[in-house]
């Protein structure tokens, strides 16, 4: 899974629980993890590949994202970054919109986006890997063909948060924290049965899952083409959302709210 001789940063989704991914970045014997809901799978890799954990990045406070932080901190003394506005088990530096952090051993600088909606203080980390690829760690806000439930925010907040992600470069690697892709695509195909990019994505994702492969990372370009939550102003999407709501919907926020309700009940 990890090539210890690689001279470029490797980006690896480490499975945890039933459907979480803990993203691991590593290069030259150094590693960084994002949202370690459990410590064991990371401890195992650190030992197996003799990696030094430099930092732990947190996107929001939910237990399946922060459950392993205390144990990893105790074991490695890695620096813990997280959202300034949330209560976390451990946090050495709280971050908010437009803050930057530099992970020196990976040659990676990440800038922070405030993306509330799923939780009130949810943040994302965006930057460019040494491969030249842009990458975003967006936790439970943007999923492949879906988005996070609104536990602590409003549809308007989520639309605004997704808008910040949608303007990232099209080739940005979208590193979400759950393997929800097949279930999301099944629903997205109800919303837009005629979307050929979506049909194609369904075939690809089914093959990946049947081979035991992750469907992630996605890209911003693919989400713009296939994720109903990123396409509220597309006629096909707004028509379907209005049909579900049983009334005309006149704004992106109203369409989004109907889509979210639909997905919650799907
Ligand atoms: Zn969450
Ligand atoms: Fe989660």
C-alpha cells in the first residue's frame, strides 16, 4: 500500500470502522493524517513503515473523526490542528478561514476554508501536493455524489460552503471522509437519470467496490458533473427537486434544501 522509497508525497485512504477513511500523507519517512477516528490502523502503518507522524489534521468534532487523536498524540506527540470554533479532545492550533499551515517534511502548505453546515465549525484544508496536484480534505461536507447531513447548520450555510469547494481547480483531489459513493450514486441517478456522466460514474464505482478498491479521491470536476448537491441550478436537478417538494423552487438554497430532504428519506 505504501511505497517507502517514493520521492513524492503519497496520499492513501486508510479504512476505519465500516465506511470511514483516515487520509494519510507520507513522504521520506514522515506522515500526516487527517481525521483519525481510530488510532489503531494508523499506529499499525507507522510501525510497519517506520513513519514519524508530524501532524494530525481535524476537520470537525464528530467522534468518527477525532476518536483516535488522544492516543496518537500520546504515542507520537504530533502537532494537532483543528477548527478554532469546535471543542476537540486535543488541539494544539485552532484554525479558521484564510489561515495557512506548512507541513515542512511534506513540502505542503494548506490553506483553511470555513465550511459550516454539517457542523457549525467544520473546516477544509486545501493545497498543492509536490506532484502538482491540488488536494482538499473536506471531511463530511462534500462527499462523492453527496454531501454531509445538516446537523448544526442551515441549507444556506451548506450551499455557501459547497460554493467555496466548487471554485477550487477542477482537477483538485477531493478527499472525503466516508465511502458513501455507491449509495449516493443510487440516489443521484433518481435525481438525474439522464445524466450520462453520472451513469458512467455508477459503472466505474461499482467496479471499484467489487474489486475492494476505494472510490476516492474524487475530483471537483467530477462532482460538478455528477453530484446533484453541486448542481442545484441545472434544469434537470431543479425540476426533480421541485417535483419532490411538490412546489416550484426559486433559489439554489430551496433546491438544495429539497435535495437534502430527499436524500435523508431515500
Ligand atoms: Zn461528521
Ligand atoms: Fe463522519
